[in-house]
């Protein structure tokens, strides 16, 4: 099957769309990335997403309209990646769309999650059957609805001789621990959790430093010019309760969003940190939180860490992480044949493929679900009649 996977993360910078050719089934699933593209959100849609992230500015009317606006944006991204590789919509079997998370309550009596981007609009505009709403079924089964990519990490990137963490650094950072064959024989199992903030607070810092003129720190250049305020960093790490929670655990913008960034910014100003020193300290906050999660919750520091997501391009962040977990190797996922930006889009193509074949595609050891379940909801497209479920 040819499947388009689409992902827009907590950074809300745009849509990653990937066409993936898939055959077979686990554990012998064969995948080939045909094409990946990134489609930035328009300034208007991005502003509306950020408004809907914030309970003070969101509302049912805005969420309702944004749900359909995002559906159109996802459909256009799917059509764009199809055109870029010389195919037509009739050449695609399925779309797997994560949607845009606007709120996530991972546990407690009100456990729930909301990803928007109307699938009916996608199916109507493209004619392609669309699978969506992946996280809700895992939460219904007692899980936290994340991290879902851990299933794909285990399926595609386990190594017989080398223990690994597949570390995604998007807006939020999440890691999947993959023991090697010997460790598995001793009873270790893959598991995953959100380590905490990824690029989210770094991007927030750069927006504040630049007065909104810059959205991120390219290559970690500004952070690389500064010095880490070690005392302040230690306070931030020590006083954040999330870091001390045992897995399974997930988080998002509702914790590490704009309000959280505002508090760190105020502390940095009171400490008279320069812009470069604040960028360095906030970047170190992400690196330290990832490393501490390994030290606190993994059986041992892995032999190698494979980074994907936007954080894979932040050289200062990677250098800080390598220093924290030496002698473990830190590499990026393009060493394994995949673009750092494409991994999560590929993951949702695989999840859609598995859902279509009625195979469970969550990893309970990562999400905390009571059992493996088939994820997602199916919205038929014009091509639905050619399939037999």
C-alpha cells in the first residue's frame, strides 16, 4: 500500500507529509519512504492555533472554525506531496493524519485528548480514505495516548547488538528505550515516555528575545554564544514536579507552554542574564531534562541516542546532550536513512497501515494502556469502495 502520513507537532510550525510504501506485517514489515515534504502553516492559521492553545483566548467558535481550516490545510499538504513525486490521488491508498493537538489531559478522572483537523474535509478534498484520531482509543484503554511513535521505533529501529534510545525532540521531547537482544533475553522490554520540553521553551525564549521577529534559534547559534547559568538551571530542574514522575507519563503545551516560558523569562531577567546566556540556559534545560530522565528511569544509559525532530538541527542542544550522557554516542536519524523531519509523518503512515489491517498499534509499556488496541477512526474517501475490510 502507498500511505501518506501527516504530522503537525506542538511547535505548530507546519505540516510534515510523507508518502510511504508498505508491505508485509510485523515483525517483517517492509517500508520505503517515497517522498517527504514540509508545508509551513500560514501566519493566520499559526496565530489561530496558538490562540486556541490558550484557555484565555480559545473558545468553541474558534476551535470549530480551526478544525475545518486545518482540515483544508492537511488536504492541501497531502495533494502537494502527491504532486511533488509525480503521482495522482488515485495512486494513494490511505492517509494517516495525527492532527493538531490543542489540549491533552493524560491522566486522572478527566483524562482526554483533542487533536483537530477535520478528516471529512481531507477525505472530500483528496478522495482518499483517511484514518485519524489515533490517541483517543489508547486513553479509552487506560493509557495516556502517547507516545504513539514508540510502537514504530520498536518495529523499525531496534538493533540486536546495541541498546538505543530513539529520542524525538519536537516541541515536546519523548524517548523510546530499545534494549538489545541480550538485554531482552534478560527480561528488559522497550518502553517510552515524554521526557519533558523539547524545542518548545527554546522557541519561546527566542520569540521573547527577538520581540517576536524570530521563531527559533537556527542551529542553536545564539545559545552557542552564551554561558549556562548553572544555579538557575539547577533550580528549574529540581523544582519541576514533572521530571520526578515515574513513567508512563506524557506532557504538552498545557504544562510547558507560553505561561511556563513567561515564568522562566521573568526569573532570567531578575538574574540579569544576557539574551545569549538565557538561550544557553533554556537549551541546557532541555538537554539536562532528557539526560536526567535516562539516569532516573532507564535500566542504564544507552549505548547510543538517535535524535529526530527539529532538535536534530540544533547543534548546541546536541552538544549539550552528548556532554550529559557521555560516553554514549549521539547521532541523528538521518544516519539510519531517514530525515529527522520525516520520522513522525512516517510513523503515522505506518500506524494507519496497521489500523487498516485491524492490528493493534499502541505499545502499552509506553502509554500505560491496559492492553494493545487498534487505534484511530476511519473516514471513507472516494477510493473506499475498492477495498474490502
